[in-house]
């Protein structure tokens, strides 16, 4: 298991989830780490988001407490007090300033946190901290996830640093971060402003180009903590070291994002939607988004049906500038539409073979300009409906 | 069966659909009728839309040919020629100007119309015209519809006129008109400009406030034909007769729209989403749309789960101005959220009883201003996935 200098991890089954699974995790840096965060854009924000966002904005963080099973959302002033108490318990036991503690929750909305359970479990966490227990934290964050999500990268150079990320998410995944939590720790030393900038860019090109459905949640957050313990020189913007850091961070987040799509509720396919030839990149993104979020396209993927008519319809209503006669669509390498017209039944048969794979690409060329964009999406299945119709029962 | 003076109807099983069902219909007015139309906003438009939109823009129409089983979309120049030929065959047999014929198609995208079948069936239609065969045309328009959709209204007064509408739609229903066809005939005499204006307003408040999923199609159209045969005085804007006409037309279209939602692919519920208290009506519409189109909300309806957390999340990401502490949510008459907080398990139990009904309302009050809006939506079910995964096989 990957370790990162100065970071340790612990998890407990606090009983918040009835299943008796791990549901409470702690990430700790022995030194205060420079930090940055990206938070849900939902106007209804859960207590942990309201508490943590201003703390992270200060640029330092030393511990992250995360629980699953209860979102502590729509819980009013009492919920905010509960989040505050949880953070304070963590700070007390670790002997650090409570403002250095981030708090994060995911689960059902509208129920108060079961404080007696947390009061019992939180004090047990610091004694259990271990540098190679990141997998337990990844597990404790899971809700409807069917597997835990971890990714890491190491830098080049003679004093390499490590980036290690964990994430949670399977349902409600949508651009602008829906019930999705991700925490990245690194022992690199990173300029504060650059850390923030690199995180925002990496989120934009990872978590914000995935979609399982179109809902965004009250609880999402992505946090990065950089404690500098690798003793590598400070990384700043507009240098080769800065570019390397940005690339590695995006790779970690994209790994996690793709795992989330692959684990989309009920999903059986990971589909890479690539758009070229739009008049500009905003238009390309509109088209990629429109195709990747169409329920009809997604059910056709589930049906392994090379139904390009639904794709061309989604291109047409995307709002992007489109000339129907210029559109090319490929499933994998197989062109099914050229110049806006179908290429015939033989090609469709080849395309159907592409759709039978667990992962494939759909490539749309609008033939108008240089605008490009991409999205990752899943299929829409019986199990999506089953999981979401039964979630609380 | 309702009849409308001067209008007659015919349908045939032309063999376009393999099932041998009625799949070709004709609506005929013995006099050229004043007409208006609303067409898909999709930038990829099917041949019949490209042909018919400019004809209707001229303001007169005497016949509508409609087929199911094939959309004649993404069929290029050949598809346009096919649509033209179909219209010409109708005009020849009826002895009218071909520019007075509207052509309309719905079904699979990307396959050429089976012209030999149409060349055989179209000439049979004029001889079969009957004033009380509207139900056959409604049936011939169906694709994945499980029932045909007809509605009518009669005006007050001593020379009453009738409005009679038929529609088709079950999947891909979405604001801005997705694979949805509707034709309304009336023997009223209506000022041309007012007819157009009344149709646009009625569509905005009927077909554009329903949603089953978020896809819009290449083929949608709503046409109205008014032949004046009721001998009532000409109806113009800003009069009591004009207001009555607008109300009756909206009622007919809303009837049809609600039938479409009720027949949503796999749907088991018709849900009326009502929003009050937004800062303005655009914001209210944003909220209603966001809730009505959320897959998570729609699967919760299917699961008969009073999961208001998903509704409040959808309100929060709608883009509307929202103060979480002011939000009230009711299922039917049962408040489940007040001041942004849940009202407790007893109320949720009462709300669950509301959700078990086939039709119910969800009422969201933002508590900020006077903005109001409404939407009709369905639940998202196993059968939605099944129907759309298997559609072409």
C-alpha cells in the first residue's frame, strides 16, 4: 500500500450505518498541511460543507474526519453544532487547533447525526492511526459504492513526492460534484496559490467531466493537503515542476473519477464521449454533456444498441452550433454516421460489437472548427432504478 | 366520437410497422384551413419538419399525412424527396395544391421511408375518409405509446365551435417538444395572427411543462387547423371570445400533455410539481424543471419513498435564488419540510400514503416572492429502461 510521508489513517465501525461496516475515517498529517478545497455548488449545503469550506479557505489543514451513513444535511443549526462538536473532539484528541480539522459527511439527508455513537467512536481514532491504513478510510467513506477508490502517483526527480487520493461516489455523480468526496494527500511542498489553482483545474478536467446522472448533492467536497515532508523544493506555477504536479494531480483525480463512473449505480459500461470539430471548446463541451447525460443514449448503451439516431438527436438539442451534414460519429473506430447519414447495416453490426465491451469510446466530429471536449459516462440500467428506488428502505 | 364540421379522418396499416398495426393517417379539411405550427427546436430536423414548417408558416393547410414506424430523419436529400413525394401523392388524390399538405413522421431515425409501401397505401386514404374516424388517426400515430390520445372542448354561445386534438408521445418527452406530435382541428374562424399566438402560448403551458426524460427529438410538431365552418364570428385577440378560445385550446393541449406523461415510457405515476414563492416566474420554472427532471427524484417516486432530501437537493442546484431556511415542501397536503427542516417521521408516513397514489402533487414554496410555475412529470421505472434498451430489437 502506498504511503505518504507524515500522513496516517484510521477507520472505525461507529454504527452510523446499520450494516456494521466501517463508517468513520480519519486522515491526519503530523504537521499542518497547506490545503485547498472545491465544494458543492448546490445552494443547499450540508453542515460539514458550511463548516469546512471557510476553514480550508484559510489554507491550512491537519486532519479530515469523514463519515458515511448520514449526510448531516438539512439539519439546521443543530446540525452545524454537531459538525462543530465532531471537529472539536478530533482536535482535542489529536492536540491540535480545531480550525485545522475538516469535517465531511455523506449519506441520508435530513436526519441528525447520531452523536452518542460519534462521541464513543471518535476518541478511538487517533490511537488507531497507521500510515498504511488508507484503504480503511476509503472503505469507511462508501455509501452505495460497490468498491473503494484509491489512486496514487509518484513524481520524478531525486527527491520524489507522492500523491495519494481516495474518493467516494457512485450515485448522484454529475458535473459540479455530486455526492462525491475526494481527499488527496501529498508530501510535496506546494506554493499555496498554485495548490489552489492546480486543484481547481484538475477537478474541472476530472470530476467535472463525469456523469452518472444529473443530480448534484449538498455534501460534495474535494480536499488536498500538502505537508512538504518529502523535502523537495517548493513547487510553483509556470515551472516544469509545477506542470508535472498539475499533470500528476489530474491523473490521480481522473483515475478516481473514472472509478466513480465505472461504479455508477447499476452501471455496466464506462463510455468515453469525445467531441472534436466544434466551433469552440464551450460548444464541444455542450455536445459532450448533452450526449453523456441523455437517458435515451444511456439506455441504448445498456441495450448494446448502436442507435446513433439518439446520439445525433442529443447533438442537435445540445445548443451547440451544428451542421447536420457535417457530423461524423464513430463507436470505437467504426464510423456509423458520415456527413450526417448512416453508413449502413454492416457498419452498425461492427459497432454493436464495440458496444458489447465494458469500456469503449464514442467519437463525435462536428466538422466545423477546433473545439474539443470529453466526458465519461455510464449506461442507465435496471439496477440504477432498483438502487435508487430502494435506497432508504 | 366528437366530430368537427368539415374535417374527416382516415388511417391504414401500410406495413411500415412490422406489427401490422395502423401506421398511416390522414386528416383532411374540405376547405383550406387557417393554420399555425410549433416545431422541434432540435438543430437536427427530420425531412417532414423541414418540408412542413415553411408550408404552415404561409398560414393555410388542408391535409395532414402522418406515419409512425419511421421518422424519415437523418435521411439527407433523398429523405426530403420522399417527404415531398408523399405530400404530392396526397395532394393529387385529394385534388388540392401540394403546398396545402403537411407531412409528419415518427419512429426510428436513419432509415429511408419504405416508399413502395407508401405508394400503395396513400392512394387508399382519401376514399376511406370519415368524419368520425379520428380515433384511427390517433392510433396510427402511436409508437411506444400504450394508448391513443384524444381530447376535445366545445365553446359556449349559440354558434359553438369545437376543438378536437390528437397526440402521440410517450418517450423522449421533454420541454421544447420531444418526439411528440399533436394535431388540433377546429371549425372556429380565428384571426391568423391570433391563432399563431394562441397556439404558442398554449404549447408553452402544456407540452412545454411536461417531462418524461430530457431528450428532444428531430421530428416534433404541433399543428392547428381552423376552417371556420362553425359559422361563428371571427375570433380575435383581446376579446372575451379570444380569451375563451385560448383557454379551451390550452385545456385540450394540457389534456393531451398529461396523457403523454401518464403514458411516459414505463411510468406508473403522474406527478404535478408546483412551485410558489420564487423571486420571479423564471426562477420558479427553474426549480420546477430541476425537480421534475431529476432521475433521483423520479426513482424515489417509483419507490414511493418520501425522500424529500432529493427534492431539496434538486431545488438547491436548480440555479434559482434559494434560501434553504425558507423552503416548504408538501406531498399532497402533507408538509414534509418546513423552514428547510424535516417535519418528522409521522409526517413522512402520511406523505408515503400520498406517494402510493397514481397521481399526486408535490408543492414547493421557496418563501421569497410571487414567482410561480408548474410541471408534470412521471416516475422513472424498470420499464423505462427496458423499453428504451430494447426499442430497436
